[in-house]
C-alpha cells in the first residue's frame, strides 16, 4: 500500500485569553438589547449586506477554503453560494414576520375562566456561541446556518473558530463584522474567538444564552454537559452523529436494484464520505447482486480527508469494522498518495442486531456497510437498535406492503425520511428538518437547516394588559407592521 503524503491540519491561531473572551461577551451582551430592538427590516438589510460581502470576496475566500479543507474549487464555490443564499432567505423570513408567531387574545370575561388582554410573540434569547463544522467551512461554519439563524433572530453571535480552517474563519469574520457595521448594526453583534479553552469557557460564561454546535458525539456531548450543568443552564443545539440507514425492499431491488446501488455508492462516497447525512448502512435482500456495487467502489478514486485528525479517526473506525468477526470486506480501501480510497463491507441482519453498537457506529469518511436480510418483515427489528438519526431512506414501490411500516420506522428515529432518493444534499428551505433524536442532535424539537432554524434562538413572551403605546409594534391594534397574527384563535393573517 502506498503511503499518503502528510495531510496537514491547519495551525489554530493563538487562543483567546479569558480576559479577551470576557470583553467579547460583555460587548455582545451590551449590544443584545440594541440589536433586538432593531426593526426586522433593518436586520434583513444587514443580513443581505453580509451575503453581498461574502459573494464579493469569493476570489479571496475560495482558495483559502480549498487549501484548508482539501476540497475542490467547485465544492467550495457551491458551498459559499449556499451560505449566502441562506442569509438572504432569512432576510426574507424577517420581512414576512411569521417567524414571530404573534398571537392576540382580547380580553373576554366569558372565556372559560375570564381572561385579560394577552398578546404573545417571540423575542431573542441574547448572545449565542456558535461552534462551526470542519466538513462545511462555509455553510455550517463562521457565517453558516447557526450564525445566520441567530443573527436573524436578533441575537449577537460569538463564533469559536474551527481549528480545521482558522484562516478562512478569520477572513470570513472580518467581512461579516465590516458588513454589519456598514449596515448600522451595533458594535459587538459579531465576533470570533479561538482555542479549545476559549470554547469551553464561552459555553459556561454567564453572559452566553445559547450554543449552536456541529461536530462529533464526544465533543458535542462534553460541551452539552457543560451547558446544562451551569448554575443557569442554557439551550445547547448540537448536531452530533448519524449513520443514516437505507432500507431497500425486495420489490425495489427486483425492479431497479442496479440503479439503487449506483445511487447509494455516489451518496456514500460524496465528499469522501464526510457528510453528516452520508448513508453509512444499506439493507438489501439476501442474494442481491453486488458485483456492480463492488466494481463501483473499486473504481472510485482516492481523495484527501479534511485533516490529520479526521484521517486518524477514520482509520480507527475502518480498522474496527474490517476487523470485526461479523463483517466481510468486499472492497478494502486505504491510504494512497492521493488520499483515502473507499471501503465496502458486508454483514447479515442477525449479526447486525447482535453487534449493533459496533456495526452501527458512525465511521466519518468513505466507508459503508451492506446488510443482507432474508425476511423483509424483520427489518422492523432494526428500529430496536437504531439510535436517533438525521435521516432514514426507504427505496420501495407504492404498493409495497412493507413501505408504510418502514416509513413509520424512519419517522420514529429520524428528522427526515427520504423516499426513493438520497439524503446527501440538504435543501435550505422552509419545510426542511435537519435534526433528530439523540445522538443525531441534542434538541430533537428543532432543525439546524431551513427557515424554522430561527426558532432555536427565540423564546415566547406574553404581554398582559399592556397599553397600546407600550406594546411591541407587532402586537398593536391595527397591525402597523402587517405581520401575520393569530387573533382570538383565528388563523394567522395580516
């Protein structure tokens, strides 16, 4: 086997000192009420200004991302476009106003127990600390989804720079800060800090009001435990790990098995298997023809992983799977001069059920497991050993007798259920759920992608019997800002 060239991990910048972190969060806390009071239209204008600044700096940012994340140019440009798109989408959400969930119940002496005039809407939580992801240096990092949704909600953001792309984090943060300042946003609404200790201290800092995190299960769980063990616990919105199982029914395999397995190979190896939605395990009927899948994996070129730390973790994961007595290696991947080639393994349903903790552990990188089943009905037993997932995919036919049960199984353990498609490629849209029960996330009631991601950084407040001039404009009679409102239990309307 050829030894790969050393795959450097970018050197993290000097850590932010405790005194510097205090100053950053004090500025963020001081700016919080000022930023929350900005009209939604002004926050929308600021988000679009940030998007414009990032798009305008593409020729500066993309080469840095390519160098630090080892991604090709097209991937980096596409991800930057996704990042600026979601900033503009949140600007649209602010202008529409439905995100406020405004409700008005006029005083009514005959309402069950007599009620006073009560009016409710959502308000920002306050300063949010964001830990970006290593595998998405734009879209899930410094100016990515967590930062965009928190800024849209009206919360100042303090980003802990990811050690895998420190220079990109710095340059992105500089652009965000400058764009916000030009848009008239108060100083302190956005900042970047560096270092492992600074990240831990930011989570426990008394001025922090919530945390957004994308990363590993061990790292996320450690920070989650810090967040909830504080004297004043705070919400921790963590996306941690998922194997994103795929179930293929007998009917689907008989009708289009080769097409399904070709699609599976493409999805499982996309981005060198470094997507949080990578399908890591596929269930196929016993006796299914796998020669084309094996040839597909054998023919795929090796590619670099994000950094040394990811490569080391992937190597350990592959060694565990290939060395397990319940698995058969169909394609032995490994290191080459160009990076890592993909690994394909096989087992059967009984073995998977017996050794689920080992065989269903996430292996972040280009490795995947095929599970053969004899009795289609026994696929439902997998629900008993699956932990929370971001996605579950079902390939079947509309008249498949197992299809309803498999879709129900998926809905019971995952935030997104995919029918006859693939989970990689999470659409930034209104109806998207990118979340799921633990360990997929620490907050299964929410999503980190899509417009409802803003809900994580807002909390409800009810104003009772408050005079009209003192109410937030969104709750005043006459609806001066024309936001959708639910009045006296009716459907939301302007």
